[in-house]
DNA sequence: GTAACTGCAAACCTTTTGCAGCTTG
DNA sequence: CAAGCTGCAAAAGGTTTGCAGTTAC
C-alpha cells in the first residue's frame, strides 16, 4: 500500500492525515495477528525519535474503529484488548495456548447452521465470533 | 441441588464449606446466563444482612475456576468479565446485541471441521469458543 | 490448633478524559 | 483560521493483593 492510497483512504473517511495515523494503520495492516494498544505504542515509539503517547494510540484506534477501518478483537490477552485491520471479510482465528500466536483461518464452517438456528430460536442472527484454541506446530514439539 | 450434595462436592475438591461459597455456587448454578463479579456481589449482598466483600467474590471465583467448577466466559460485558457454572458439556451462547440477554444453544456445529482444520494447519486443536450475536425475539419487535 | 477464608484498604493495570498547545486542510 | 490532533497528567473502572482477624475442620 502506497502513501497516496492511504491519503486517499483517509480523505474518504474524513480523517486528517497525520504521521501517527499513517504509522498505526500500516502497522496493523502489516501485522499478521491482532495486537494490543501497548504493543502498538511500543512499536511506533521505536520507529520515532520521540515516543507517541499511549492515549493517542487509544484515540486513533477508537477513531479507526468508528470508521470501520479497525476491529477490536474479541480475543483478550491478559485483560488487554487486541486490535486488527478490518479486512472486510469474514475471518476467524486459531490461537496457540502456549505461545499466544494467533493465525487467521480461511473460510468459515458456519453457513447453513445460522439459518437453522434462527428457525430454532427466533433470533435474528447478525454476526458471530469463533476462536479456536490449540497448540501450534512448533509448540507441540516441546 | 441439596445442601449435602454441595458439601460433598466441595469436600471432593478440598474446599472449605462456607456460606459465601455455597451461595455463590448456587447463584451461578441457577443463573440462566453468565454474570459478572459485581452482579454476584450485589445478588449475594441482598440475601444477607451484611454485604459480602467484592474481593471475596473475586477470590471465590478464582478458586472455583482453578477447581474447574466455574468458567470465566469469553464474553465480556463493557469490560467486565462474566462467569458461569462449568456444566461439563460443550456449550455455546446466543447474545442479543440490544438487551444483552445471553441464551445457551444446544449442540455444536463444529465437529468434523476441527479435524479438517488440524490437517490443514498442523495445529493440535484443544478447544473453541463460539458466540453468536443477533436480536432476540422481543427486541426484534421494537 | 492450624490452615484457610474474609473484610478492608490500598495498589495495580488498562483505558478514558479534560485541557492547553500545536498541526492539518 | 477553524477544526481536530496530540501530549500530559489525572481520573476512572475493574481486578488483585497484603495484612490482620475470624472461621472451618
């Protein structure tokens, strides 16, 4: 993703283009797994001379979330919320209980099931979260 | 569940029988949905002359969780953790996004899928969480 | 009698907020 | 220039902890 695409994206969402926002967006975009505000804070800080402020991180995340650019993940790590880019596609995660690695899964096993469930329960189903836990290949060895 | 069954259960887990623990256990046992520590605190307090202490609630919950009697639910309500009795059966929940009502679902749609996923990813799958969100019948009307 | 449970107050940790100053469009 | 970002410090809200006193076994 190039600089101008990002500028364009922000313009579309009526967001001012600031260095912090660009960095935060790219960080999440390139992250292979959901990360916490503190982690974002640390990562951005090392890239800059002067560290970013933690509240700024939270505020940017909140803004992005409201614009639908970022998702606050259902997964919590030791009481810390995790954030990820909204890929605009339905996606689930596989979490290693040992090393906490989080990998996205392709596809979703719940298709017809939701329709069935609506009939059974009378609920109007809108969304779901699925997280699967286990041991990743490398943690199985140890 | 009768008093002596509870005494027996606690004995089995090497837990001392205290009034607070009995009340907390029964409360969760009879609750139709996961509830927060604060809610437990409130509910027990109204049943007693003298209110229970919030930290006691947290400590009992932690103890029960370690013994496998209680599950800390994956579902968070406004940053508050929710707890439920460990029914020892695989169970998922349906959550109304409007009134926050939580209903257990019978059955689980993920059976063969996990086996398939193990083959695909190399993970050893141990557990999963599924929460489905929507509008409950009464909230759909309004 | 001893180990474990409880209440109380304080600490902890993540997240939020008010305000003053600065930057973007 | 106006609107809206940002840093700083303080507050908020849920959860944990140390300690002293009490209770269960």
